C-alpha cells in the first residue's frame, strides 16, 4: 500500500503512521554509561532502531547517566532482546509518565504550553510561597494529598491510560476529569 500512487484513478499519497507503527523499549546496561547516544545508535543501526535517548538522573545541578536508555524501534512489536557488543540486553516495555505542568501542577500538558502564572505544588494556592498549611491536589480537587503525590488517583488514572495506549497501540486521547 505504501507504494501506491493511485486508488481507482484517484491520486493518493500513503504514508505510515509515525507512532502506531513504531514501538519503544527500555534497556539497561552499565556499558552504555560511557558512550554517547550517537555512538549507541550507530552500533545498533542494523536493528531497525531510529532513536536512542539515554536516561539521566539529576544529582544537585548535574545530570548523571544511569545506564538506562529508551529505544525507538521502526517495528510494530519491540524485540525481547538486543545485542550490545557481547552482551545480551533485555528490552522492557516503556510506559511514559503522564505529562505534568510544573507551573500549574495539572496533568495533560507541560510547562512549555502552560498559560498559567503558577500555583503552589503543595497547597494549590495561586501565589507561590514558602510555608504551606494544607495539602491540596489541583487534579483531584481534594485536600488529602499534594499535586506531586505518586499515589494520586488522577495521576494513576493517566498512567493506566498511557499503559493501555502503549500496549494496545491506540492513538492518544484527551482525558476529561
């Protein structure tokens, strides 16, 4: 189908869907700490890998490599294993965390696209201050936990939607809370 230029005398242009026909996986190996993303991508070129993104953790003001990487495959299903030199590395399913705005503390968008001036992540008040007397989640709109709590029901709902979207190869949807 991708090579077809006409369907019943009607000119068409057919292309592959960028995210539904690719898959992501997560690998871990201490050997990738010392090499760059470009070197890793070059060494895995024949395995239908289109992008490599190394995962770093923040240590004070520096980013420290962890030995983990997210791999984008030009395949419908991710492979179970990859060969990195002489090492056989398992490829785990990668489920991204939901997008979270660091300005407004809401799920579903990022700081880059936020039009809000900012909210306190602890209590939800509009101005940012030092000492908070309450805990309030702007996503659940209840006073039992702060917005950044990893056990937040809204966060877990978004995370489960991401899991279904990735595992069933569905298109992204907008969640209405």
